[in-house]
């Protein structure tokens, strides 16, 4: 660990972080931390995990015996061949030796017809609507031509989660001061920088390039007209002064991770939507609901000062129109995106699918807040590969369930169905729409297990096992600590593995009511952070902090991206890879590290695994970092250019599969 910690998290993000406590779940059900410790105490040997003391001792032995890090790795059991890089914290990024990085798309790059070249001092709402958006997160690749398995030509879908006001605009300063100074035009630019981009890309002569002005290129933003479908469409709480039908909304916001469907559409997740709204919730009919969802008087942005729809006193129903999964067809730039309300309303991080043995589509999701839940949606009907029209609204009907993790190593999926159990009119649920609009409260009543910020929940396409990425939970109190739960403040997060019946076979049942769960790893620095557990051969640079999302390569190995290691552990966020089975199970290795202030998002492989795309979000997001004096100017490093969130492509020098 470095001698000095990085600059503190920006003041505005401290406020954002603290505001989540307003909506925190007050459930008294055993937390996942308690259950983890019980399971680890019984299964540590089977899992191949090392506790803090053992891991520290073995690390010392490895370092004493090895002439250098490469020599230590050469004797390890991992199937990954790259030489791990060392932890760092600096202005630039780094990747393992033998690999090359290319910046493919940056904030402000022109992607639509007539878009101007990026000029950070001449931004306008119109130009931003035709340029690549801001903080990029989830990535997906759709081959061209459609239906092919091309790894050299396709459509790259990129989410744009949020904006850093003080880094986007000159003269505003940092933190809350920047938000208070935002003009109406600047607020409109920020709204235009949200949403998603679809960009045609090609690989030629070993280099990727964006195809500017392609007929496929598209921007979806905070003003795009989006249809509302499913049980909550048309509900009274979905109606506003500008939409009396409750079936059409302006825009999608805080698009974090996402997923795709077997029929070729993309799913993007609305996460921290609560932060865009201001006004006094107590002056609305929805004060209790808004509290459970973290909506307070204090907006994270200055938009509420300029646009009435973000003021809950003037548009009290507008927050109900956010917090959903949005589906659209990346191949059709004229298609209307749809918010699929059957998948529930909460702070969606991602939504990854598996096709069940009976053809039904199963989608796993996490609600990214401390003490909230893991969800699953199972379609009512199987998908039809021969009839695209039959799949068009498949996500409007099905069963949404919430996970209850148990001490015996099982997880039960509890259905959120109106009229079942406590989900009745007596508890305020008069229809399935009410259950979905108040998904969190419905899950509370079913006694789901409070989790430590569940973000990515993703099936491994090779093994059928499902990985739950839990970033951290620093708010677990000392009065929750007991012999089975020694880690009162989970500052570094962990990864859980869910095993459906038949995992590893074609008969895997992702729709089963009950599954098993095991611990994959518990993050933090061995020997320093209580409770951290890894493979016994993990090196001094292989430990990680704050896992956020993941991807799987063709061999079923997991690649874990982190968000928060800057402040939690004093190292840059990065991308770590590990086997999910065999002797190298959970032996994490550091492959890439981001520039200071940035998180690593959306790890994505081309079908042939020869390119790895990464989204590098909010570079320079540190205390007192501003447009004029940022903590990094990555990736351009030009004196007059602020840091630019970007998508990078990583390839092996000379070609070959990533990680081989």
C-alpha cells in the first residue's frame, strides 16, 4: 500500500454517498455479512480460501522465496499466462506486459452527422447530443452483419452514467459549489451527456476505429422519448403534467451497467436516479416512498433550478418514471426505447440473462445500495429464435423474485406477486403495478437478505454458476458484530457464487426456487483488512478492493473490475482475472489499472476473445479536482483539455486471445 492515501473523494460524492443512508433498508433480517462468516467458518478449506493470517504468512513466504514477482507467478496454479502488474496510483493507466492499449472513444468525439469536433470551451446541448457522452460504463458488442459472429466489425453500445460538473465546465470549481453555479444551458448539456451511445466500430490492420456518421450510430439521452410498458404503464403514479397517459417519459438517467437478450436487444439499467430530484418530499403525497428510495431535498445536480420536472413539489410523480430497465434495438436507430416495468423499480446496476433449459429467459439483477437486495426475473414464456415479433414484449410478463440467502448454504427465490403473502391491499399493494413501483418495500415484507451493495449479478456462460459482485458496506454497525460476523464495516466488498441445480450441464435450472451459494472471495488487503480471504497463492498485487462488475472469457474465467479502491485501499481501481474452478480458483491477478480517480467499467470481450474493451469512467474524480486543475488529464494530456471518460481497446501484442 502506498505511503500516502490518494486525495479524498470529492465533497459532492461524500454528500451523495451519505444521502444513500436516508433510504437505507431497516430490515432486521440477518445481513449477508453474518451469513458469509458462518459459511466461511465451515467451508474455507473446501473453497481453497485463505484467512487473513494464513494469507499474510504465505505471502511473506512467497516473497522471500521468489527473486521477483514474475518468478512467483511462474510457479502458481493459474491458467492465466500474463505477468501481473504492480499496484499503482498515478495520472496514467497501465496494462500487463505483452499487451497494447488503444483509446477508441472519448467524451465529446463526434459520432453523428454534423457533430463538431470536441472543444471543451464551446460545449452546447445540440453538439453534445451528437457527440459521445460522458462517464461511460456498461459496454456491449453486437456483430455486423447482424447474425454473424464477427470480431472485427460491430456496434459498440456504451452507457453514460452521470456527469462531473466541475470537470466538464470551466470556472465552476468543485463539488457542491459547481452544482450551484450551473446555468440552464450547462444543465441541458449534462442531460444530453447522459444515456447511451451506439457506435459502429471496425478493426483494420490491428487497430480499431469508430465509423463516424455511420447509419447505425445513435445517441440516447436524458430527453429521448421512451415508452413505458408492462404492469406499471398507465398507473396513476406514472402520470405527469406532460404525460397524462403514464406511458411515455423523457429520457433515461444514471445508466450504469446493463445486459442483452437472446433476441439481439440491449438492456440498460437506471441506477442512482434519486440524486437528480430536489424539492421537499414532505410536501408530496409520496414522502415515505421517497425516503425508502433515497430522494431528499438535496439534488446532486443543478438541474432542479432550471427544469421543473426534477422538482418533486412541482412534478411529484416524475421519480416513479425512473429506476427501471430500458430495452432497445441497437441495430435500428429509429426504434423507440422501452422501460420494462415488470423487472422492478430500484437502483438497477445491471441485468444479465441466461436461457433456461425450458427456453424461458432468466435475468439476474442487483439493487446497488447498502442493505438492499438481489433479484431475478423469469419470463412467462420461452423465447422464440424463429419469430422475432414473438419476443418483442417478452419482458412484460413473468415473475420477479428476491433472494433470501440462508445459513445452510441455500438461497431461496421469493416471488414478488400481488396477493401472495403480505403483498396485499392491507399493506398498500392493490395491484401488481403497486408491487413493482414499490419493489423495495415489497422485498422488505418478504424478509429478503440485506446485501452489501449488490452490483453485477452475472451468470458464467461456461459453468452456469452465477456471480454476485458486492462492492462494500461501510455502514454495518458495531452492534451487528458477533462471533459469526467479525467484519463490522465491509469497506472492501466480496464476491458470492450461486449454484443453480444442474450447473455445469445443459440441464441447469436458473428458474429453480432454491439454489446453493458459496463464497468466492472476500476483498481487502490480506494481513491488513480483517476478514479478507483469497486463494493461498495470491501475490502482494493480486488482492483487490471494491469489486463492481465482471465479465467471463471463453474459458469461463472471471474478470473483475473495481470501483472505489482509490479511497478504500489507496490504490488505483483495476481489472483482475481469476479462474473460477480448478487449482487456480479465486487466484486473482492484476491485469490493468486505471488513472487516478477513475473506475474500471464494462469489461467486454469480442467473440474471439482477441480484444478486451474497457470503459474508464470519471478520470480525475478526486477532491478539489476541477476543469482548470484536474488530478489527471488522461487520456489526451493536453494542457487545455480536462480528463475525458473513454473506452479503450486492449489487444495482445502480435495477436492471440486475452489472458492466454
